[in-house]
C-alpha cells in the first residue's frame, strides 16, 4: 500500500472515533456552554495534545510497556475510571435541587477565564482517561498502521490525527460557546448537569471494574 493510501486509511479509521460522542465531547460542550470560549478552547487543545501523545505511543510501539506490565495497566485503568466518576459526581453535587436556581459550574475555575492552563490539563486528563481513545489507539490504529511502515509515514499519521482532532474539537468548542447556545444551555443546565454527571459516573465505574 502506498503512503498516501495508508494515511487515508488511518484518517478514515480515526474520524468516526473522533466525532462520536464521548467524555471529551461532553466536557468540551459543557465547558463551552457554561463557561467561556477561552476555557473551552483550552480544554479542546488539551484533548488534542493528549490524542497526539496516545497516537505517538501507539504508532511507535511504546504501548508494549503496558503489555509487559499488566499491573500498571490495571492501575491506570482504575485511576482513570475514578477520575471520570469524580467529574460526574461533582456535576451532580453542583446541580441545584430547584430548577429555577442557576447551577454552579462543575469547577469554580470555569468562571475564571484567565486560567487556561487549568482547562488544558483537564482536557489532557479527559482524553488520557477516555476508554474510547485508549481502545482506538491501542487496537484500531496499530492495525491500520503496521509497524513495518517507514518512520516518516508513522510521523505523518500522527500529524494527520492531530490536525483532524484539532479541527473537530476546536470546532465543537467554538460552536457551543456561541451566545445563542449558552442562553439555551443556561435554561436547561440543571437537568443537563445530572445527565452529563450520570454518563461520566457510569463510564468511570465501567472503566474501573472492567478488565
């Protein structure tokens, strides 16, 4: 297969995984709709950076470390699941009992637009703890990009994934941080907080207890 065909295959495999809703999408949408555009963009950039790291780890074979140390893989899975469940529990806790009462953001930092580093780190953690991302980079990507491919093709594949991820996640951040979207979200925020919180808790518990 030619390098161009290989890269096209990688992109076609990655796009459905990127655009399907998951913890990253939920976190970006919630932050964009309840906080500031700057915060949402910072989270999106964190998701992109973590995705690039995961892609590089998978493409260049560093994932073999986890394969040789099952206890470390288990520990990471439990920690990642606990983090997702913690985020979900915070959303539930900060959702008001009275629908007429505005909900607090999932973290007080959401109302602080001058701390992009906090949101960037949150985006990184979200993607690193995302079971969908781990599954894709650990299996699908390695299957579509054999280890026999030249280093240049592998590097190009990582760059292509980063570019596609940036286009999608930054687009979501910009769309949901628009004033129209924020006004709609403000009216539905208490109920949506509980839905989003429940999704994150379920994902976290599932990740932690599933071998």
